[in-house]
C-alpha cells in the first residue's frame, strides 16, 4: 500500500527527469514584490540560517458541484534565501503529487534584490519531475521549479493547485520544514452542512492556533503558527510524524442539499472500514481451476489446518518477489490472486491477495487486513482515515486465534510478524459489514536472543596483535532480519564477505575476518549460526613487563547516549531482545593476572539492564556479559537517567585486564 508523500517534509534528491508535457505552468498574477523592511528584519534575525519561509500556506476547499462534493487545495509558499550559499543549494522549490493529490496548476516566480532597494521579478525557471524511485513502480512525483542567477536576499514564491479525487484521503497539513517559518497558515473552507473533524498530532501542537468563522454559507477553519523553528531530524525515531506538529482533517459526515439524511463518511472506524471495503469486496470471487489445483498441490497430504497454512505461506515466500506498486488506485487496491500468481511478483496487497485466496481454496479462514507500520503514529479510532495504514497482510483465524501472514518478508517464520508492526492495529475485513481490529503482539525480549562467544589469545608472531575465533548465534528478529539481508548478497562473494565482517566485527577498526562459516536455516525458527577466525592488529598495549588488554571487544548499549538537545521524540528500538556474550582470553605462558576489573551491573528501571562479570582460573580470563532490552522506546522523562546509566556503562568498558610477565 502507498505510504503517502507529505509534501511539507519531502526531500528533493536523485536524478531529475523531464516534466511530463501534460502539466503546464499557466500565467498567474503574483502578489506584490516582497516587503523590504520584512526582508531586512528577517535577514538579521535569521542570519545563521540558509533560508526562511516568509509564508507557508495551504487552503483546502470543499465545494458542492454538479451534485457532489469536490475537494481542492491551493499551496502558496514564499522562501527567503539568507546565506551566501543558499543560492547554490536552495535555488529551487517543489511540490509532490500522487493519486490522492493531483496537481492541476503549478507556478513559480523569483524576486532578486537590486542595488537600488527594489526587486527584479524573474518568472523564467526550469521545471523537472523526479519519480518516486526506490525500485518501486509509481506515478508519485516531485515537481521541481529551479531558478538560476539568484543571490542572497532573493525570494522564491511557489503556488500550486491540487485536486483530491477521494474525499476520504484529504491532505495532512504539517506546518514545519527544515527551515524556520515566519508564518504558517492552513485554511479549510467547507459548506455548513459538512461536518469536519480535526486531530492534532505530533509535538508542540500548542504552536498551532485554531479559529472558526461562518461566512457565506461556509464554515472556515483557520490554523496558524508563527515563528516556527526549523525542524531537526532525530535519530532512532520510526518517522518524523512522531514529532512534527500536524493537523489531520477529515470529513465525518455531510448532508447534501435536498437530502433528509446525513451521509456518514469517516465518522468512526466502522465508516472508515466501509469506505475501504469497496476496494476489496469484489476481489477473488471468480472460480479459478488453475489456482485451485495449485492450492491442492501445495497442501497435498496435510492433516491439519496449520500445516496447510504453513505450506501456503512457505510457497508464497519462496515463489513471489516483492515489487512496490503505487500507480493511481493500484497503490491501494490488491490485484486478483490469479494475476499475482502468474506474474510471480507483487506488493504487500498482492501477496495478501494470493495468500488469502490460496488459503480459502484450502479451506482456511483467511482475510485481508490493513495495518500501519511503525512509521504511522495513528490509530483507527483516533484518526479514522485511510492513511492510518500503509501496509496490508493476510489474517488467518486458526483454532480461535488470529495469526498473520506477511509475504513481504521472505525469511519470517510462519506465525511471526515483522518487527515494524509490533503493537500496531490490524483492521481485518471479515465481510461487507463485519470487521475486527486486532493488536499485533509485541515479542518478548527472551525470544529475540543473541549468544556471542569470543576466544582470543595474543598472537605468537606479534605480541601487539590478538588472534581469535568467534561464534555467534542469532534467534528471533536478529536471525530473521539478518537472514533476509544476507539473502540479497549471498551470490556475491565480496558482498557476502563484507556483510559477514560487519556482523562479526569486534575490538577495533583493525579487525580482520580471516575465514568464516555461516549456517542459515530456512526452516523452523530460522536461526543463524556464524563461526569465524579473526585477527585484531595492535590491540594489545605493552608497558614494560605488562600487557594491557581490554576484553570488551563488543560494547553493547555504548552508543545509546541520547542527545537531548531540542529532542521532541522518545528514543525508539526496533524490538525487545536479550544478548549474552562470553569472552575467553588465554593467558600467555610465564604471565599472571595482576589486575582484574570489578564486576558491575546497571539498569534503567525495567527498560534495560546489563551485567558484567570477570573471573580467572590462572590459565584463562572469562568475561561474561548479559544485556536485556525490555522496551520499544525510552520516553523523554527517562532521558537523563538513561544517559547517566550509559555513562556508567561506558566507564566499565574502559577497564582492561593487566598481565605481568614473570
């Protein structure tokens, strides 16, 4: 399913393509040239910025035309170039288009400051189109207007008009950009008989002021923000939607002129379901002998419903290739199962269609299910809009319990879910009038396990180096995700070697993997076992008769210090997990241990914990460590405590054993 582009946070990058001829900029009369006083004041106030939006406006208008409601938006942005480099890097503006936001008009003009205090107006610009990219088949695009000859103090003004053919899929307004905004404004104009609902999401929604007025038979909603700082992207967040302030608007109901009854559009989750069911209600209803024969062949000899489901899921995983489709409503509507089966490729909707139909032909209770990945911070009840979900899976009712099958992850065991849908709501389409919302369970830490052992000794050829052997076992998400990644490089020796080095690296950047063996199971739990021999150059420090060796060749959690500067979002993890490490160090002959670091433990409430334990029998030093991450995110109120615990842990990582030659 499409992950709808939100134009206010899009980034222009990649290769530009010629703009389709069907979109032509029309003549337009722009507002008067920029106010020199405002420009001067802004240049001074934001002298350390590259650019600033003087105005960042969008107007959504719902009208009654030809017996139905229509929706259009007008975008109106003005951006001031401030730094000496901004004419080089910010000489363009852009707007995004997809099926739900169709550009009907696009215009741009630039104002270049002159020595006499006036502005030269430039309407000539180059226009480009940049496709969605990413290997998908899509008609989503960025339209870019690019100017030449701009200077510091220039202003770029862009206006665009968009048509929204689906009233359930109105744009989300985000008054934020990487550059500061002096004034942001969102105006929504609807007839009095249209009931609009608005939900504020993200952080700092208090910046957005809402007012309402009635005029000429319309209700006008105004949302304004002033002096909005440029947003800072944060690491370890599923998406910027978790912190950017948003106005999510949708039509709850309306009563058209001459009617005596309201039309309920998106008044609640039930009506969202009704609006979406029309896309799947008539799918896979025809008889298909070839597909039926395939279902019979896949499940031949199976005695239980679970065996049938497992074998169908396994067949789809092994025989279909993922390919994203986002062309028109093709990005929203699954394709017929027989078509998907013949082509042997498809996106999440297509794979769900085939899984569901093969399942039903085998006598299973299988259904389409919409779901939002972790990128979407929405729920069906709070924001009953289609964009709550950006993914589709196949729901299976087995022995009274709900399981889910996702064909997009070819290394995921039957009955398991992708890590990015843990804790998310799935809307299961039972029939025309019946649906069920089920929350995907979160996998407990104990089921996602890494066991890592390292045996090392000082090299016989160079006593500054260490040699060793590694054995790592991945269970759960670590195995499933790494197994999927390895499947893409398995046939290329060099790429596979790089991947193995990355998975086993330890000690320092002088780590060298000499040889390795990997066992990736494609059955059952699909665990991964890796063994290998390695050297780490210059890892041993010598001081007279002393050898100083830090056995913390792996430093888990060490980089989890949170930069709290203006951070608006929690610190997120992909999944919960447990990690166990053992390092065995062979003490050289004629040496003895003269310093052994102290044992240590630490934790952040019940969110994460660690233990470090050293011991020696005179021949070996054994370091054992255990970590447990028991949360998917750390909220802002725990940032300080988290950083204190991480600092303490990193101090323990600096401890080294000391050996003295006899």
